[in-house]
C-alpha cells in the first residue's frame, strides 16, 4: 500500500514548519492566464472577429397570391428605396419598386454601416401595440412568413423613423400611415446595426401629435434554423420517433430576427399574436387563446392581448398535437407544463409543476400583489434545443428539458435543486424584469441579480432542509469573487453599452452572481422586512413600466447621512472588491484594532494600471472577538464589536483594558470582500504576525465550533484560499481550517463544497505537474481518513437527507477527480453492475445505485478504462435516452475519455452533425473535453483550426461560442499556449 503510506506521510507533515503544506504554484503565470482569458471572451463577443456578410431581399410588395391577412390600407403608393450610399463598399444604385399589391423587382445586396445609423434608436418613439401574424404551413419547413402592424406615437418631430430588423431573407417595403394618411417614404437598410430607416420622400419631418397614431404595416420572411435564437425549429425524439417543434428565444436582441420592431427594453407595448399552423399542431403564446378557426388544412389561432411588455418577452410556440401536457389549477389560474409526451405520461413534470405553484404562491404574498401574473394561465414549455437554461417570457416560460423534466428514478439531489432554482428564478422575473423592466441594458443587473437572489426565497420557505440561505454562498458568492478578482472584470452596472455584442456580453457571472451577492449584502444590512417593503414600493411606483434602480435602494436610511444610493452605487460602479486588513495589537493597555482597505486582485503581477488605486468601498463591518492572551484559551472572553461603516483608508479602534487573541470580521459572510488578519503581542515575531491568527481560528473551530456560524466557517475557508492564491499567507492556513472539517466530523455540505471548489480550481493547473500526487493525497485523506472512521461504502450508501445526498455525491466525485484507487475501482464496479438493457431505455430495469452517484460512476469509469464497448454504449445511450438528465450524464462521461481518437471524433461529429448533438449539448461537450487533462490540447487545437467553421455554423454572436475560449484556456500555463490564444482571438 504505497499510496496509503504517502497519504499518511503528507498528512502528518508538521504544519508549523515553514510552508510545510505549501502548493508550489507559479501564480504570476496563473494570474496572466485568467487576465487573458477574461479579455478573450470580451473581445470575441465585442466583434474582434471577421465581419459576417448577410444577404437580404428588398421587396416592393408581398407575393400577390398570398397577401397579408392583417388589415392593409387600400391606397396605392409609389415608393422608392435608396440603398445606403455614404460609406465605402456601398452600392449607390436606386431601385424603384411598383405600387403595393403588384409584383415587384427583387434585388440582393449587402451594405456597410451608414453614418446615419446609430446603435440606439432615436428618442421620441413611443410604441403602443403590435399585431403579429405568422404562417406555418408545415412543421418540416425551414422558413416562415409573417406580417406586423405596429401602432406608435411620436413625442417629438423626427427626420428619420428607425426600427430593428435582423437577418430577414425577404423584407417588403412598409406602408406607413399617419392617422388615415399614407406617408410617401423611402426605406434604407443598415445591416450591421440591424435597423431599417424610413424617411419621407419629400424630406420633411415626421410630425408629432398626441392625438394621432402612426401605423406601420410590413410583411417579411426569414429562416427558422438559426442557432436556437429568434424564431427557430427544434428537433427531438419521442415515443413516436423524430419530431419537430417551433419556439422563440428573443432576449436580449433577437426579437428583431422574428419581426420588425422597436427592440429596446424601455419601448414597451401590448401584443396581439395570431399563428396560422397545421391542423395537427397546437399553438401557444404569452396569453391565453382567444379564438381558433380552421382554414383548409391549417388552423388560425389568435391569442388575447398581452400586458404592456418589452419586445424580448414576446413568445410563441407550435408543438405537435400529441405533445405532452400536465396542469393544475391554482388560485383560478391554470399552471401548465408542456413537454415531450414520454415524460409527461410518466408524470416526470409533476415536481416542476409543484415548484411553480409554490413560487407563484410565495411571490404573490411576498410582493402583496398579483398584477404581474398573466390572466387565466401560465405555461412552462420544455424545449429540446434551448440556448439558455430558461427564459422568462411573460406567460410562456421556456426551459431546457433538464430544467423542467425530472424522472425521480434518475433525479439526483443537485439536479432537483437546480431545477427548482431555475423555475423560481424565471417566475420571480414576472415581477422583476417583466412587470417593471430596466430602461436600458446597463441596468440589466437589477433584473437578473434580483431574480437570482429572490429565487432562493420560495425554496427557503418550502424546502428549509435544503439550506438555500447558506447555499447562496456556493451558488453565487464564492465563484464570482474569483471571477471579479482580475483587472479584466467589469462593474455590475456598465455604462455606454450600445451594440448587440456588448449587450450579450453582460449576461455573465458579474451581472447575475455578483449583483445577487450585493443585494444579499443590502438585505442583511437593512433587514428582510425593510428590503421586502422597498421592493413593494418600487414595483407599485413603476407598474408595467421601466424603473430606475436608484428609486429602489434610496428609500433605505443609514447612519451618518449615508444614503442607499451612496452605498449601492459605491459597489455597482466599480469593478473588483476590497481587501480588508485587520491588524490586532495587544499590549498592557488593551487591544488596538487597525482597519485598512485596498483593492483585492488575485495576483499582484496583473496589470492594474487601468484601475483607480485610491478607490474606497463603503464596507459594513461587523466583527466578533475572543480569546484570552493570559491563559491562551481561545474559546473564552467572547464579545461583539459594535458594527460600523468603513469608507476611508484607515480606521483605528482602541478597546481599553480588554484583551483578546482573535477577531473574526464579516460576520455571517455578509460582505462582498476578503479579510486578512494579523496579530501582534509582545511575544510576536514577523512570521507569527501573519499566521498566528489562523492558528487561533483553528483552535476555536476544534474546541468550540458553535462560536462560528456555518456562514462564518465558509468565509474562513474561502478567505484563506484567496489570500494564499495571492501570496498574502501560507497555504498552511487554509489547510489548517480544512482539516478541522474531518477532525470535527463536520457534515455541512456548503463547507465541503467551498473546499472542493478551491481545490478543483487548483487542480486544473496542478494536474499537469509532477507533484500532483501529493495534492491528490491530501484531499483523499480528508474524505477517507486513515483511521477508517469513514469508508467508501459509507459515502456511496443511499441517503434521504438533502444535505447528506449533496455531500456524499460531492465527496465521491472529488475522490474520483483525485484518482483515488478505491473510488475508481468502486465506480467501475457500479458501472458493470448496470444491465446493458438499461442503456437501451428498458424502463423495467432497477439500479442498485443512488441517483446522486450516476454521473460520477459513468464519468469515472470511462475516464479510467479503455473499454471501447462501454464508450460506444454510452455514446449510443446519449442519442437514445429519453431522460434529459441521463443524456447529460452520458455526454459528460464520453467527453472525459482518455482516448484521443474518440475525443476528436466527438468534436468533429458535434460540429458537423446537428442531428446527433443539440447545439446546447455541443458546447457542453466541448467544455467537458477541455477540462479533461487528455482533452485540453485536443479541444484547443480543434477550436483554433476550425474557428471559421464554428463561426459559420453557430454565428459570431453566439454567447456560448464566445465563452468557450475561457473554458479551454483556464488551465493554460505555458507561454506557447497563451500566445496562441492571443493570436487566435486578436485577428
């Protein structure tokens, strides 16, 4: 047992010896890697890549044999359409088109950006109402036809009317009416800014009159298949074979792909949607069906007029008539889940339905208002191909299948929890995001951060054993503090965001998780009731409109004339976060506490020249002190320090005739900052000053762990690792704290998750180095101590408690990640116990494996064996499995193979064959291969060599393609790799 001997040797190193357990990482390189990786993603999304060329047909009239069914004006008008002609490479031809309702010439063209076309729509346009109509003659067609009628007012005279259109294959010249008068207009197209420009042929202004509306009529055509955004087609397998459905996904700027519109969030209007679709299908939309009538082989379904809402919230779908549906009636409102027939027949959407009911009930009571709920029905639609986890379309929420379908037979605790979080998040948006919307995307954070933070509240009430109040730390705070600790981060509130690429880049962890963390901090400071009351006031003041975040938090009062706006903007407008340094000096007169703050960056080697080095955050400081320096007992003399706000360079507090050995600040991990501690008494040395406090923390955790809340313990683990990354303290400190988890038999999942998160972060680089075995041994010995008190059989035994299920799944996964011989053997043993018929969708097969371990069993077995048959079995199972959870497990497993040929095969087939891989799954697979030590170089080489093909297939503005380079490059630690990444992304 050589390995066991090594474990014991490593674990028994004397912690007091200099850097005894220090992990020898080159943090300068590490910092540069993350700095570059962050820049790469922003660069990719902001358009550093080659421009995309688009073709469009400009049409003078709709096709005469099938005129639009939206009521059109009867007056015949001659319209001339000039192409943009101010920039280079722009055609100057003028095309004269024939009167409306008659055949017209069709011209293909492309254009560059005209100087007149701004990224923002001109001020003064007030849309009122959209009438949309779509014709789908067959579910197999790959194009659609549509008509739009937009009613709007002008609040000021305008020379040009500008609205959005994107990637239409045919666009008819519009008819514009001002009251009963038809305007004689020219139409220009600005493809790069995705807009249409209308000008009067006479050159006169479009006038304003509050009593007269404008009405714009336009017909259009476009493709259904375009990267799972806009109006698109999704393919799936069901009990009846290969099927198709049509769905939409518009946020943030893809409504313009489906219809001409004023596609900015503040330009809210009501919608009336009509869909003409095959008889053997069902049409769905935001609001309930108003009428339905047959039209030959088609059906015409019209839906009730919606609330006033932003264009990105409009939604509709067309599904097969035998598509599955389960429903309940709640408070006179129908809650329906639509999904493949197989899962609904097996009641695999009942859990989601119950979570939705709980969330609607909770938020209605929390906000004391139900006006945000659509009348009569709320639909939740499981879409087989969906670009995001879910989308909060008002009244028709769309989800990925794994966020709405749960087979209890395969339902791991983590998947169940993720599903519940997602459903709660989307329903929270009905109030925050839909009912009250951000005026522009620079305030996106309030929509998404608030929904993120609020999503925990129904779960805290209805599933208290999940401890979502505590899990918010590992779900949001810890990960985003790593992301935000680099100069390449961005503030939560980002100004001067104008282009679609810039807007898309905001949908990241800073907006969601850091925003949620700051809202969590605000609620902890002002109290839950005041926070809730502030939200109620904000919603009532901005009903069905847009809101200014200042109006929400400025209602809160703080000491010393500090306003809510002062406090929040201080955190929202600056990237990164503070390092709070607390130095405790104990002398004959008492205890002196010296507080200072500075900017925290993960490495001092990162270029921070672009940062404001004198910036000071407003920190809410709350600390507890303890210990007796006379007898050396650290669990006595406990006292709380009065809380205070700290916004200067330094604050000194003197506690006369009071003596302590430790101070723990950021109580309950309320604040979004890192705390460094140092301690000096008359016996201290320089070394003791930096490390003594952490030894005192260790003593408290061992002798009186109840003194610190679970949040405080999480905070200590997290801060110790971050400070070690930065080089402020030795790795001895976090290892001391982590060891107390096993010593005290602590079974709190969040504490182990925090440890595992940081350990994995290190492992991404360490696993490519020679000393990785020592790194592996330490973790293995924390989970499976050498005294045998915890065994592998204990870990893989089934559990019923949610926290225990999460913990055991985490520990088994960590053991396999660290290549524990016993864990790898157990994983293969469990895999081989699964009958082959199970992987052929035999529902009658029962497994002797807890759902929580299935993913690790699949992945571990494939990664550590070269069994081609098992790999092929899971590859076929991914294609055949009807459970979305099982599909993802199989996909992750085959992506973790050590067989380079098979990994290359996956990338080649995934990039070329959409019939095997869903687009969303392709990116997940690519990311998994890049995290696989064997696959890292394969993933990068493929990305580099097939870059243009990836752009051609998925589109340059695909969010997942943009973030893929981050996933691949996160563990690069060589100059060669880094230079290649820079060269590739700075074309």
